[in-house]
C-alpha cells in the first residue's frame, strides 16, 4: 500500500472556524506573541498565558471537521495516510484520521512543568494551582517560540518514506516544519493546496490555488481514481 504523507497548516482549520492566532499585524488575539507563546511570557504572567489557551480550548468545542479533514480520512480506503500537522486542534482525529503527528503540540493536552514527559488529556480550563502528581504547575502542551520541536524527528522519518506528499493550508514559511518538503524522496509527487501558494509549480509539484475544503477533495478523488485504475 502506497504511503501518502500530508502536511497541514492553519488554512485547513480556519475553514472550520478556528482562529489562526496571528493577525495581519503580527499580534495573537491582540497580544505580542512573546507574551502568550514563549517561556519568557509564561514566567512573567502565567494567568495571561493560561487564559489565552483556555479561550482556544473553549473555541475548539464549538467547531467541527470540514470537507478537507473528511476527505483525508476517505483517502485511507486505498492508502496508508500519515498526517503531520502544525495545528494544535484535534479536527483530524475527530474526522477519523488514524495517524496524526502534532508538531506544535495539542490544545486538549497539558503537561507537567516538572516532567515534560508527563502529559495529560485535558478538556476543561487549565488554571493556576492545577498541579501534576509531583505538585508542580501544569502548562499547555504546546510548543512555544524558542522551544524544541520534539516530534520533528518522527515527522522527518515519515516524510522520507512518502510515495506522495500533500501540503495543505500552510505558507511553508515557518521552520522547522517548512523544511519537511526537502526530506521527501526525489521525484515524489507533491500536491500543494493553498489559496495563495508560496511555491511554483514544477514537473513533480502540482498547485491547487484554492481553499482546503474544495482543493483537498479534488486531490483525493484524483488519487482514489488513479488507484482504482491500476
């Protein structure tokens, strides 16, 4: 069974109503990014950081997977599909996708500030005074600016094995995630779906300059159709 590796960014979730965090002026919900998404911000004002992610977690409860998420699940009928997402929501899982790597963490999980490997599922607000079993404050299980991306290595390994690569709703400007494209085997077919593509079409890279909810189903139908003919 051929392996399809899918890299998704904020564009796929935005169509479900998820905030893309960063506004045109570079602020996140009116905050400087370093205030709410950095270790320094956490040290300065834990309440502000917790409130920021509590609002994101509440918002997540009111949205649903869209046609793009569902189409990727459909692709599993004929392919081994691995999704590498820069998003911290759980919309891929809720659509039924079985293999999802979250590069930047997950909103519905928290972790101990004492032991970063102590990760807990978390559906409700996280407040100051919510401690782990070692009596240390819990924090959002999200990769902040200046922190390592622990899932990058598994993502690179999966990408190296790709027979087909799909890139959806991402500018491919944020590293290290943007570098994943270069780990795919040479001549691997690449499908790039984004309303404002940041790359140029080549013999091996086909661009669909449209939103994820229409572009992804087109690519999936194309791939399933090709597979059925072989």
